[in-house]
């Protein structure tokens, strides 16, 4: 019977981000800041990409959604495949790092329910600590 390694398992997404943050962090953060700086600020403080669909970005020969890339690069987080980057502002075009947070898929659903029930909680926005 093979021993399953539950404790130290790093999935593909985590291994990828471990690698990026270890070897290409400066390049990843430069690209992330460039994406943020190119976005347009709206009246909610959201930074919106010019695309109508979710912005994609290529890095290290791979494709990412821009907001996931930005969150992982700027907060130096190796997100797993099961972790989603959540929009506190509920605008998936937003790439403002301060509006992004990490959670599970279940959290993301819960956010949607909260939003549908109560609208955006503005006090909740703008509290993410970022690495310089
Ligand atoms: Zn936003």
C-alpha cells in the first residue's frame, strides 16, 4: 500500500509560483505593476483593464488571469490550484491589488451570496497589506 503524502504536497500552481518567486520575482512584479498602472481607476477605486473580458497575461510562457498574476506576484503568494483570488469589489475586471484577496472556491461563492444580499461592503475594501 503506497504512503500518500498529504502533508508536504505542493500542487502545480504552488510549485509554479514557488519557482517564479524564487527566480523571477522582480520581472513578475514589474509586469504586475505595469498592468496595474495601465488600468483606469473608476469611482469605486477599482482599477479596470481596458478589456471587456477578464484580462489575461503571459509570463514565463504561461497564461494567467491578470488579477491572479498581480495578486500572487505582489503579495508573494504561491496560491494553490484550489485557491481563488477573490474580488472584494465584485468586479472581475478590477486589478487593484487592494481589492483582491485569497480564499477558497467556497469563500468565493459566499462572497457572491453576500453581494447579492447586501451589496458591496465598502468598509471591507482597501485593507490588503502589500509587500513593497
Ligand atoms: Zn475593485
